């Protein structure tokens, strides 16, 4: 029986429900990605043609050989395979097609896709594409209870729907953040550091943010220091000599950054 939803309890005891992406949405995302790649491939081939034509008129010996063509063929293979690999890892499980359709790849435990999982998943894509037009992958996604292709089975990943929360009136913490003029662009955190934060960290910072405006000033200052000791150590920031106000701003910006990664309706 096909499952539409997947309930996951993470090691941090956070319950998350995901809506599994089916064949239709996955196919739509894949078609968008393939059209994008096809346009890039055509552009590269056209450039190669004109470059080779120009080099041939100059009678350059190297260009009379098949070496440039072989290099472009290898380059196109790496581009078409690497596109899915790098996009899924460095953009939170989303290629351009997946982002437009509103789906993403995650680990079966609910965490973001890892480098190894992304590599394995897309390496097995070569098998899923057999015998032609991704026939094996389509059959697997259609009949598997969790809409998995072979690459998902081997890598321990799953594709889920992602819907941003509907717009509503600003919450008290959102009003406070706006009043302070803070945004997630105020602090730069690299992708490796961002992936070191877990669901437990998100639960901690979101609880802090949601209680922020209600806390008495003394209790808030104490809690701010405690949260900073736990979370800011992962960022490499030097916070020991910062004032309470500066620490609050740092943690609220970190809340905005992690909110983008963790707070989505699925």
C-alpha cells in the first residue's frame, strides 16, 4: 500500500511528519532539471563548434585531434551527473526543479541529506535510468510504498513535499526582530557549519525565540548566555566579551537562519 505520509521521531525525540512526494511531482521536477541541463549542454556544444571551427582555420594540430571532443564529452557527463549531486547536497536536498515543484530530498531519519548519501543516490541514478528514459526508476517510484527509486533505497533517502507556512500576522518575536532591524544576512554561516545543527538545536533556539519577549530581563540575560554557550560554539564566533544585547541579536539571527532550514510544513 502506498503511504502518503511518513512520521519520524528523530534521535533528539522531535516528532516530524512528512508528506511523501509521488511520481507526478518528482517527474515534474526532473523534467525541469533536464530541460535546464539540455539548454546548458546545447550551449556548450555550440561554443565547442565555433571554437573548433576557429582553431581549424588556424591549422592548430591539437585541434585536429579528437582530444577536445573527448574532454567535452567527459565534461558534459560530469556536469549532468554532478548537477544533481552538488545541488542536492549544497542546497538542502533541492535542485532547481525540486525547488520549483516544492519537494526536497532528506535522510530517512528526517535530517538533511549528507555528502555520502547524495553521492550514492546520484551514482545509482545511472542504474535507475536503465534501460532508457528512467524506466527502472519510474517503475520503482510507482510501486514502492514510500515512492523510492533504487538510489533512495541504497542511500537511505526519501523525497518529500515542502510547503512554506502560510503568511499570517507577525508573531511577537517577528515584531521584535523587525524592530531591531535584524535579518539572516547579518551573519554568514557556511554550509558545513549549518549542517552541524540538529533538530534538537532548532528546538532549543526556537523555544528561546518564542519565549524571548515574555521573559523578565534578568532571566532572559541568563538564558541568553546559556544558549550562546551551547549553540554559538558551533559557529566559531567569539561571544565571550559581547554584551547581552549583542548576544541576543546573534541568537535571533541564528534563529532566522535555522528557521529557513528546519521550519517548513510537510
